[in-house]
C-alpha cells in the first residue's frame, strides 16, 4: 500500500516539502498539494515585463547559506545563479540621499562613524558616550529592536538607519520586530554579558567573508518553482483546506480525505485554524503571529534614464514619502542591465499601515512615479508598469517570537504525522524556508517509513 501525504500550501515551503517527500518516498507515494490560490509559489512570483522575466516578490537569496545553491544543483539549475553588480544602496532621509551606513548590524552601529551624516551631532555624541552609560540586559529576555536602540542611541538611529533595513526584510518596523528572533547574534552577545549596546553590536557583527552575499536566478524564481513541482510529481488541488482531525493512526483533511501524514506549509493564521481542534494551545499561539501586507510596483523604462549608480534606495521612516524602498533592479543585477531597458521596483506597505496596499493600481503607479521623481529626479513615463499586492506577505517576528515558535513546535511534535513549515518559523528568507521544509519532510518520511 502506497504512502499518502497532504502538503497544505503551495508556496516555496510546500513545493520543497513535496519534492523532498518524493525523493525519499519514491514514485509510488501519493503526494498532494492543496493551495487556495490558482497560482503556486506563494510570495514568489516571476512575470515578464516585455524584456524578460522579473521577480516581483522576493528576488534574492543569501548566497552564503547552502540551501538554495544545493537545491538548484540537484535540479540541474546551477547555471541559473547570478550575483549582484556589487553596487551599494542609498538611504533617503532629511530630503536627500545618503550612503547606507557600513559596518552596522541591520542598521545598528557599533560607533558613531557608521551613521555620520545621517544623524545629528547630538545623536553622534550620544552614540560615542553610550559605553559609559550603565546598561542592564537580563539574559534570555527580549524586547523590540526600537526599544533597545532608541534607549541607547536615540530615535534618529531607529528611523533613519534601522527601520529602512528592517522594512525591507519584514515589511515591519523596529517597533514590531524583536531582538532575539531578528538579530540572534546580537541577543547572544547581550546574553554573554556585553556592557553596552556598542560592544554587543561589535561582537555580533559577522566576520567578513569573500564572495557575494546575495544571489538570484537569471530567469527568476519561477524556474525553481516549476522544477520543484515537476520533480515532486505532486497532484495539485486548488481549494481551501479545513477539518484536520485524527482518524485512527491516520489524518483526515478536507478536501483530500484520509492520509498518512500532513505538512502545514501555510501562513501562521491558516496553520492556527487547521490546528485548532488537534493542538489548541499551539493554535492559539500561532494566532498571535501577525502578518504585514505590502505592494510592489515594477516599472520598465525604455531609453537612457539617469538612475543612480546604486543598487537601491531605502527610505527612512521620518521621511515624507509613501514608498518604503526602491530597488534599482537594472543597476543591481548585471543580467537585467544587459537587456537594455531600466527596471525599477517600488515597494509600499509596512505592518500597521496596510491601507496603502488597497489603493488602486493607478494610484500605486502614480505614487511610485512621484516618489521616484522626488528621490532621483526621473520623470520619464514607464513603458510598462505592473502592480503586485502581497496580502499578509511577511510575518512579524515580534518580541518573544522564538519562545512562541518553540511552544508551537512542541505542541505539533505531539501529533505524529503532522509537521509545520513556512516563513513564520525560523526565518523569512528563501533559504530558511527551504531548510524548514526539508526538516518537516524528513520527519514525515521517518514516521511513515515501512
């Protein structure tokens, strides 16, 4: 009798899980993917703007993590890996462009030199004196990044240096993101007894390593998504899953029916709903994980326009702009520059400000052009404009997130044959999603092996 597994969710986590299940369980396994959307890929999507494929969700992965390169190699896609042109981003603050602070930890400096020119002289003096100010950190505790940084360095560092970077990673703010989950090396340095934030940041900064930090796929993430689906041989069912319950030693989930195992590769609220009857404590905890919505406006310009020689522009949260960031895609990625056109992505939306995402396409395109004109002076009419909304796109790793995830995973561990995966667990990036999905699939295979 063949093994049957239902994977709930057809994003990158669900597709990786289905692929790993097929690799381990063999051709006879009955693997189904249940996805509410008619499109697989979740928060990854590749579209053609007329000059070739462009990612309008996540566009890059951390190249120094092994998961994505290894997966691409398995699937025969190593030749898809490309690297950035090596340009640095800028920050828009106080009505002008500034260099991105170097030598910071997600925008948190170890000294005033890193943010000189971006913050006031009073703030620089405060940073310089921070080591002499009494500091208390309780080992194992957590707080928001904003609370820690503003208390030690002041609000300008939060708004002009930290918020722009956290906004790009989580679509959130320093106020909504916890130190322990988002900056584990900083939390470790604090737990180890650092006597100031400056010293903790200095200890937590990564050791410089050769090679590019980020990579991308030449033809977009869609190539990887298609390859994973094809290699998984999974049956795709477009529907909403519900009614997870135990039936003897097996599991029932609608609309699949009874299966040997289930992987919940869905956002935290959907996982909470499915777990409500079988792991109520874990479900209630998962319900507490909030999601941020955002929108991307992709603009293609023909001809010669004067884009800055930088990879992008991050926007300080005390700046008078609607957009939170611009990716100067055809500057950032050599393979896009070779197409001859200029590509720019404008990003909108942070946690707690989802109303901007509900604006019409025309409104979002107009805002993107207006803000791009403000920061670069470019007023050219785009030849193509594409709007992508990401409702509930990114989980907020709030203070206490690691403890919440531990509680959820403890509750799910008591359900033999059920696993969870997704960006709300151990990292929002694609490599982290791949790692969690592979772990979930491995545990399922171990449990259902004859």
